[in-house]
């Protein structure tokens, strides 16, 4: 099964030919490089970035409460700002400081709008004709937004290449640095366009899905103070009390109950509630259903997560202990 040409065509301006739109040997090549680069050092670096940015949120909440004893926030907006800061620094080493800014940076706004416009093509059977002939506001707007992202990514890539060329040993451990360094060591040259696809594909993977997962999990936690108490107790026990806590990769990896909470949140509210693949060849499912080659097959993680035959009679209940 593969993603197919329809998916690639819909999101061509966002994903290009990156790991989340490619199939076959192209996907295998991206997967091969990516799997080698997700090292322990990269995970440690990402954990440091996340801990620092979470502290920014805590400080802002403390200031808001200290100011008037009450602090109302749009938690989904906060999580989108958090994840774009986390992903930008972990992916290409740039501090975007969305959490500290009142307005979202141009890159983030263009990124969001471009995804929405590309998704809207799914209900327009003539979108490829409109794209080719540049018909309508949507297709022209998509071209403009893609240009905005391309300029941003080009600047980041050139800066990263120069940084590694001048001092490869002290370059940051972000994902883009590892891709550039890997291609330099192995002589598997990656063009700027391929690196642009790397940046945007991992921004999609690390930002939107994580923000959605966090938002829904906090929605569930707001109804379950008993679960919150267990999380706090585990974090204090493993990482130490807030005054001296060390939220390192080694410590956070030991937060087993907190991990179960995240898993339960994703079971009830998967970040990708429905997905589809195309059959490359004729197939037969375990229940005997015949799938002709070329068929689009949908699967629904949301329905599966609520299925009582899999998770029992309490499938609709938020119960982290099940993991």
C-alpha cells in the first residue's frame, strides 16, 4: 500500500517529495537517512529545547496569575506556539520565539494557511486544471505562500551549509545539520529542494500532530484531577521537586505513567483520526475482503481507539492504566 499520486498532488506545495508524500524507492531513501540520524544526541538536544520552552509557558502563567489572580489562555494556541518553537529549533536550529511573541511569525502564518488551502483541494475535482492554468484565488494564493516558505527555507539551508562548512565539529545537533553533514560525509549530495522538503515535512510531523495531541490530552486531564495528581507525583519522584528538577532525556524517559497518559490521550483523540492508502496490487484482508489493485483503502484510528472489542466495555473512558 502507498500514499498514491492524489495525496502527492494535493499537498505538493507543502510536502514536495519528502518522507510524508513519497513512495517506493524515494521513501526508502528518506527513511534510510532519517532512521540513521535519530540518534541519542538528537533526542537529548530536543529534550533540552522542549524543557526550556515549557519553562517559558510556566513563567507566563505565573506572571498572569500574579497580576490579577486569574489567567485565561487559549491552550490550543499555546501548544501550537510551543510545538513550532520546539520543532523549528530541533529541526533546523532556529529559535522562532513564537511563545514570546504576540503575533505569529510570517513563516508560521504562511505554513498554516498553505496547509488549509491545499486540503481544500480535496473537494475540488478540477484543482489540477486550476493549478496548471492559475485559475482562481486559491491556486494563486498557494503559489504566493509556497514562495514565502521557499525563501525562508532557502535562507535557513544556506546558513546551515555555511555553518557546517566553517566548523563542522561544533555545528548544532538539529536534524537539518545532521542531514547536511550526513550527505557531506557519504557524498550522497542533497539538493536544496530536498532539504526544503525535509524542513517542511518534519514541521508538519512535529508541530500540528503534537499540538493536537497535547490539546486533547489536557482536555481529558481537566476532567481528571486524580490523574493529574499521579503525573505530578511521578514527575517529582523521577525528576525532583520543581525547585531543583532536572527534566533531562534520561529522567523523562523514565516517566512511565505519564507516557501511559499520552498514549491514552492519543487512543481517544488520535492526531490523524482517518487516513487512506492505495493498494499497489490485488490483496485480501484477513476477513476475506478482496482489495483490487488501485483501490483506496481508508482506516480510522479514531474508530479503532473507541472499539469495545479491542479495549473493552470502558473504551470510551479515559483510563491511562490500560497501557
